[in-house]
């Protein structure tokens, strides 16, 4: 895989161009309730990025100048994904209600997780290896989810928006993946990163969105044969990382959590 050109990425990093989207055309095409529900989930996760960043800032992640520079642009782009999806929901006649609790308030479980992550980071010099692997899995899952949504629920304006977002997510994935690859050439780093992923990984949004919403989204986007194939491709890509040859991710999670897809669709 080619090297990630951070300088070019930083130069080109910008917000998704909201003025280029044909918002007035949104109501001209139907948006099924399942799509609205999926978009609400995705919007919530995109706008949660800054809260996730708060946990990251307490770790070694920002000690590396390349990672710190990337994260600044990454946060900016992700924030605009959230803004763009909220705008789409509004244009579709389904605006997001005001938040019941302020964005910055996290559940106790999430706060414990953040504190545990900070502790692991302090104790383990190669912490960035697992952070980068985690990022690669999440970005790839996210961009695959957006691609699946565009296929499952075609809508000209939504597809245009999703294409733009997917471009950003592809660059995010590429950065994390290359970093993970480089950082896991040491066998110990790869072993510990693998152990942590095996033990703690769950799809993007777990613990932030209710489990029922995550199961709904996974079923809507990934349960059919094409969805399964897309999920498998995510897993196969991550398996190319050193030490991750037989890692069980999205498909295995679906087998464990989705009644409708277990067995029959595999
Ligand atoms: Fe995003
Ligand atoms: Fe992203």
C-alpha cells in the first residue's frame, strides 16, 4: 500500500461543501423511515467525534506530531459530516429534536472506559498501534455503512452527499490503516493491539447509541447477501494487518447479535 501523504491531506482538508448540495431537491424524492432512522444514528455518531476526542487527548495519541496534525483535520471533517446529515434530515422534513442532555455528558460506562484507556496508554508505549487499528476498523465500517445506505436507499441528493462524505472517510481510513500497519511491525505491539481489539471492539456507536438502534442499523445495512459481502470485505481488509490474520469483527458480531442474519445469510 502506498504511503499516506499527510502534507497533501492537510492542504486539502476542508469541510464538506454544504453549498454544493441541492437541498431544495431533497423533498422531491421519498426518504423511507428506515433511512431517516439510520441517518439519525449516523448523525449522532459523527457529532460525537468531539467527545471521543476528549478521551483521546488524555492518551499518548497526541504525543505523535503526525497523529496530532491528522486528528485536528479529522475532527473538523467529521464535525461537518454531522452538520451535513442534520441538514439533510431537516430538508427531508425530519429535523433532529433538541438534545435531552448536553452533548458533553457521557454515561458512567463510557467515562470508565475513557479512564481505562488513559491508564493503558500511560502503561504501554505502543498505545498508538491500537488506537490506529481501532480507527482503521471504525473508518472502514463507517464508509462501508455509507456506501451500503446509498445502495439500499437511493436518493439523488442523499447519494451526492454520501459520495462526498465517503471520500473523506476513505482518506481517514487510509491514514489509520497505514499507521496501524507501520506501528504493528513490532510483534509485541501487534499482539497487545490484537488482544485489546479481540476483547473490547464493538461496532461504531456501541455504548453511545442504544443497542436496539445499532442492531436495527446493522440489519438494515448489512443483513442481506450483499450486506454480508460488504461486512466480510471489511473483516478481510483488517485481516491484512500484522497479527490480525484471523481476527473476528463485523460478521462475527452480526452472528452474535442479529437474530435474523445468524446462520441463514452467511
Ligand atoms: Fe464521518
Ligand atoms: Fe471518518
